[in-house]
C-alpha cells in the first residue's frame, strides 16, 4: 500500500519535470571553494578500523560504533570526512539507494525518478548555507561513481541530505515514529537537564549497521558531536560544547512541491552556532523548510528544553508550564498548530498520541530519572498499562527498528549512544570536554568513550523472545514479498509467523492476507478477526484489516 502511494506521488510530480523550469541553473551550481585551502595530510591506515589524517581520525570501538573527528574550515572538514569514511560512505549510499530501487524497481520509473530529483531539488541550493554546501562538496569528492546515473556526486550528496524530509512526507521510503523526552529540576536525579530520544528513521537494518559518532571542531562556531552515517553532515541528534542539544521528530506534512532547507541542515546550524534556546529560535526562524518537524532543543544554560515546531507556513515554540518534563512524539503541541487540520488528523489517526501517553505514563511512574533509567524508558517494548502489543509494534516506544537511541546530560557534557542492534546494545558514554581537550597533534588511535560509564546492553538480547523476533522478521519479509509478487511457496510458514510474535497485529494480518490470496477464506477470516482485536497502530491499518476481513467473509457466503 505504501509503495503504491509512493509511486503515484512520484509519477504525478514527475509530469512537472517536462518543463525543466529552473533545473539547469541548480544543476550547475557549485559552492565557491576558492577562499579555502583544501590541502590535507596523507591518510594513514593504522589497521582495518583505524585511520588518521593529520589531526583528523576515524576509529571503531569494541561496541561497533565508528568515532570520527574532523576539524578546520568547511572544505577541510568535508574532505577529511569523505576521505576517512569513504568505505562507509559507499556502503551507506548503496544501502539507501538499493532501498529506493526496491520501491521503484522498473528501469523506466528509475529514469523518471532521476528527472524528478533534478526538478524537485531545483531550489535546494538557494536554501543551504554556503558553508554546508562547501562541506558537502568536500565529502562528495570521495563518492563512488557507481551511482552517477542518478546524479553526479555533489548533487547526489546534496539531495540525500533531504532524504529524511522526503521520506516522512511521503511515508514510504522509511518509517518515522520517533519519541523523545526531557526532564529537569525535580524530575531528574541530580536536578539538571536530562534528555532521551529514539531515532526511528528506518531504511532497512543494514542502514544502521555502521553508525558514526562524529566529533566536529569547526573553524567558526561551537564544537559539537552528532550521530550520523557515511556521507551525511546534517544533524538528527547532537550536542555542542555549550551544553545545547538538538533532536528532530517528524510531523505530518503534505507532499511538498519543492525542496528547500533540509531539517537536518537547520539542526546542524543550530548546534554549531547556538548556545541558548533564544539563539536556536532565531536560527530556526530564518530558514525556510519544506516539511513539518519538531526540533527539541535542550540547553544547559537555560536549564530546560523546548520544542521548536516548524512547517513551511508556520512556526511555534512549545514549553511546559508548572512541570519539569517535556515529551515529544510526532504531533505538534504549540498554540500555533492547535487548529492545524493536518496535525489534528495525525493525533486522531496515527500512533503518535499513543506513544506520547505511554511515555507520560512511564515518566509519571518514575520519581526521578537518571541516565540508566532514561535508557530503560527508551528500550520499553510494552503498550499502555504494560500491555503486550507484540514486538515491532509502532505504538511501542521501542519499535525494535531504531537507527539509534541517545541520552544527553548537557550540564556535564556527557552523552550516551546505543550500539547495535536498535537501542538494545550497550549505551556508550562520551564526555565532550574530554573529547575536545588536547586534540591538536593528537589523533586518537583508541576509543574516545568513557568505558566506566557505559550502560550495559539490554538483557532482552539474551532471551528466546528476541531470537523469536529475529526469526519473525525474516518470515515477515518473505511473506510480504510473496503477497506483493503473487508467488506463494510455503503455507506452513504462516503458523510460524504467528507463533513467533503472537500478540502482534501484523502477524495475524499477513497470515489472513496470505490465506485470502490463496482462496482459503475460512482461515483468512479467523486470522483477520484475530488481527482486528490486537493493538493496531493507525487508522489506515485498521481500515486495511477491516477491508480484507469483509472481503473474506463475503467469499464464504
């Protein structure tokens, strides 16, 4: 269903590419790099997981997280980033574009997609600061030519910085259902600000395999860290050396007709140039975005967190009163959006309100929260009142698909980032003050992490339930492919699908669909009836189950 909506949207918008309006100028635009020096020292390979280039370095810690340090002017940072992460850059681009190609499989459609990207992104270059275009250009110098049919390296890299925005606008390329929270004062253990978030940006499990923790020392602005991936200089989760944090949560957007400033670039600018909430607001207000997004900004200096709620045509700031806990899911809460039709529809029809209420419930049950308890909240797999809603359910805080979970302690400049898988692996601790001290002439050959403060991996990883979930995911993918291609192989897999994840609505729905497509309408009614009684994430999916249940019942008459 999602693939069909994506293809329809793409084909509709691609008709407009025939005009070529404004495209040529955007294709030729390049940042002016003449004022920068881009001469870097030779890249040294220490071993297969440690590389240095002057002060810049890349190393992999024992938890599987890559630690990247880059410094200098925009061109130097980009070149060092691209050079050090070249293999990771290639892998990430391939994984992402393979995902796109699986959704748009035909050669003709892919050619249309190429034209669409050129048309759709024709104004993006006007909305990205020259500094970041220069940095992206530097990174793109190390892009693989393998994907040049889509776009040349620089343009392709520029376009991919808007992938998060396009993905959540179309609701097809990846699943976006992030949840975040902040506590301070009477609600945190030490009285200081504490922030946690799950980043549920999903483009397949492989997309999250090579996470990079980037530590950036720019020539101008504040030093900062962010969780990223090869080829990406934007920010989705990060903290700077002023104790200011930024995380982004997607809001409901209409399909935009032209790309402007990617949210990750807005977040990057805030992280690099703001030290207070007011400074963050000023930066966010001056950028034109093309999708709706909630940007949670936490500030050690202000000793609180707020939500900057941005959309193409509106802007709001939300902060809590008479409480010291702030929660963010995927709907807006400020007065600016209280009558927004699309936002109200999101609250009514999606799983955002359910997750918001679940986080509220969990925080209410905690007298005070510390980093270890924050991690436990992010890992919670249950529904409201502790209900078993099946593994992988989008109504859970932990949907077992997150790219990463992260916890910030801004006053102490400490951050914890999850290792694979999802947010179940160990949460590795970093102290920004330690990371950025004595870096000159001292490229690190060992991990920058604070080993004594690591939060252990979830015990759930050692359970049979987790093994069952992994087996379920494999069968689920096989069944979905069989239904989509109308090629059926082994009905015995259906029983396994349900037994491995019995409380999950989708297991029963897929079984019902499988039986229905194979004309076994009696079993289809049984499975679909069971699915309808489970916790289903969205109204669209409720209606989908009801549709096939009615069809199956009619076939039995």
